[in-house]
């Protein structure tokens, strides 16, 4: 691999910075939302399975809007796709205000659904846009670099969730001498007052986020962005047929479904895992913040390593590492299991952008629709968390904590990723012999 080729050329520095900032914006949305599963469970007095519909709504929006986003970008431009995405993002976030006023769980789900319409536009557009800003040889490294700023937004989202939301929830403070939650046993009048307070606490960061996104919309609207990629030239059906025949792309989409599912399950249910060890929500979220810090550091490290190690081989090594740590999560019934869950983030760090880059490598003019397929793969985050929540609701399975056994689902996901990495690495070696 030629280490002299620049990852980002000088002429693309400003647009690269602006688009990379969007990665942080959707990282914030992702990781302030993950802890809301536990928050809504208590505040709205619902099961883990129903609370996990937060993830179903959030990631379901990606599946709904990814293809329309790709078609919009092909019809118009990357910039217009980004502007529409930011508009939908801001509207969805601001909808939290009436959702809190009406105290309807369904309204919150609708708000998240609209918000992720915007995120689908942003991810479908931003990822291939970053890939196109320079040499094909450095495209995967460039995307990993841009994606490294995603966990920065995630860290901020986790911090806000922990220090501003979870720590301020009065419903979570209603505990007996043994530390057990007693909110559901309070009288209806007291619960109504606490619920109104807590829903406003949940609402406020999203409303502030909506205003920030609106300001970003104005900035990008005023800046000239380079016209890159193919628009107005590709028939979607012909592009789709070519993509379906591409084995690496097909398997990449499948691997991405399982990766996103694993990521969301590990980060959403770390709170439940920690609570099972006797920790409260705010303290549990601090472990999530540590996990994200490790994720961020590992993302930069893996981007550096790709300068010397084939990205497919590195993906395989990291997938095996994740299998080892998640096994510790399942088998340990003490704090070591929580440490293993935190450590899993180190191995997840390179997976999304690397799978993305491998799947899109060499597909040329089909990149926009191909990107939509990979964004649709984020639906994995909608499908598996409710299943994991349902397993956790069982509490104990044959004398073993259900929350531990629920992490068999991420284990399966990492097996799929390891198989994809192995197959793509072997295929790459054959092509270069």
C-alpha cells in the first residue's frame, strides 16, 4: 500500500471538515438515545421489550428512508441530500417538546422515527461523499478517519444522558432501603408529578439538539461544496441488479446488519447488565462513557494500523477479539463481565466503516445506491434489541441471569462479521496473487 498518497487532499479540507462534523452530530443522537430505553422503562412503567421500541423506531427510520435518500441524491446532489437530512433531523428533535407535553410514549417514538429519517439522509449521503473526496486507494482510511469523529459526538451524548438526564430522573431515585425501585408502587398523584418532571428532563437535550442542527443547516447551505459522484445518470434498477450480483457487497450488507445490531445491543443493555450487579442507571452509564472512550481511541489506532495492515485482515482480528470479550460477558456474573462488555467496544471500533468501505470498493457509479443498502442495514439495530429486551424480561433462565444469556445475540453477530472478514480477505488475496 502506498503510504505517500494523501488521505485528504488540500482542496477537500473544508468540505471534509464540515461533512465530518455531521458524523459527530448523528453520533450524539445515537448515544443519547440508547440510555433512553432504560429511562422510559421506569418513567412510563413499561417492560424492557416495549421500552426497546425506542430502538425499533430509531433504527427503523433508517430502513424506511435509506432508498428514498439515495434516489434523491442521484436526482439532485450530495449537498441537497445533506440539507434535507438536517431539516428532518431538526424537526424530529423539536417534536420532543409536544411529545413531553402529551406524555405519550408513542409520540416520542414518532419523534425518533422522523429524526432518523434525517439521519438516513445524512448517512446515505455523507459516507459515499467522504469516500469520493480523494484517491480510491485511501478511501477506507479516509472513511475511518471521518468516522472517528462519530464517537466524539457519541461521548458527548452519553455524558449528557448520564449527567443531565439519568442523574436527574426522580423516578429512578424512588428506592427502598435495599436499593430496589419503588416508583410503580407510589400513589398516582405522586407518580404523575414525577413523570411530568422526568419527561421534561428527557425532552430538553433533544430540543437543544434540534436548534444546533438547524444552525448547522444554515452553515452548510452557505458553503460551496464540491460536486462529486454520479447524479442524474444511473437507472436505479440497473444499479440494483449489479449490486445484487456483487458477492462482496451482498455479504457486506449482511455483515453490517449484524454489526449494527451488536453495537446497539452492547451499548443499550450495558445499563441493564450493570443494574443486575447492583449499580444505578447514572453509574452504569459512566461505564458506557468509558466504553465509548475506548471505542474512540481504538478507532484512531485502527485507522493508523490500516496504513500497514490490510483492512480485511484487521477486521478479522478485531472480530475474533470481540468474540473473546463477549464470551466473558456471558459467562461472568460479576464485575469482570462488565469490564469485558466495556472492552468489547475496542474491537467494535473499526467494524462499521471498514465493512462499509470493503462492500463499496470498486462499485463505481453504483456507490450511491450501494450506500443506501448499507444504511438500510442499520435496521439491525431495530430488530435485535427488542428480542434481547424480551430475553432480559425473563430475569432468570435455568438458574442463570437472563441478562447474561441475552448477550448470546451479539456473540452470533460477531461470528457473522468474522466470517465476512475471512471470506473477503481470502477473495482479496486471490485477486492480488
